[in-house]
C-alpha cells in the first residue's frame, strides 16, 4: 500500500524543483532506460535517516560542471510498479532505498546504495556523485568494468569493535 501523497509531496518536491523528472509508471521507467547517454536514477524514499541526506546530495551535485544528460526519480513506497520495474532492470543489484544509479545507455555503471548513504553527510554523498559524473558523463566513458560503488567502509559496528547498538551521526 503506497504512502499517502500528502506525506511524500514535500520529498518529491525536493527533487522535482531541481528539474528531476519523475518516472511514476512502468512506461516512464522504460523510456528513461531507453535514452542514450547518461541518466541518474534516484530511488527516493521517506526514510529520514538516509533519504534526508540523499536528496540534498543530488542538489549539491547539480552544481558541478559535469552532469548526466538527465536525472529521473522513482519513489519507493509510493510509485510501487515503477520502482519494482526499475529494480528489475538492474539484475544483480540488491533493492535498497534511497539509492542512486548512474546509467550509461540504459546500463548501470555506478551505484550508491542505502549502505553508502546511511551515516554520511549530504556533501560526502554529493562528492560520490560528482566523482561518478566526472568518470562517466560528458566525454568520459568509464572503464567498462562492473558497476562501480563508492569506496565507503562497511557500516557494520561489529567490524569496528563498537557495540552493535552504536549508530554514527556523522
């Protein structure tokens, strides 16, 4: 069951006011994936702990000189069919929201998953986007490797010797 529209409208607006195009249907997702060039797909979310930094990261990265050809968004928990279809078009990438995927000719070349967003500032996430834009957008073509991800340490507290209840606010 989707979230009420009045609840998600302000979160949609954070992206659409930047010129981000909404893909609210399966057909709109197919059209976005069919576009040549580079597309940033943002899987928006109501999650305050991660999406609250993901949306501002998109805004910060939009100030960079190098940009993808277009930015498109689906809203997890709201645009149910569109979100499920977008995820189905990226086999091998686990569903997570919020998340961001840089597509090159409809194929994912860079992924920022929820685990790369949680506990990080919007400026740090924006730098991940900027680095991906520099690598894959404009005249850049990437290296043809598997889907790239930010070089972010795992956020598993057990790996750091901290108690399992620890959650960083940085």
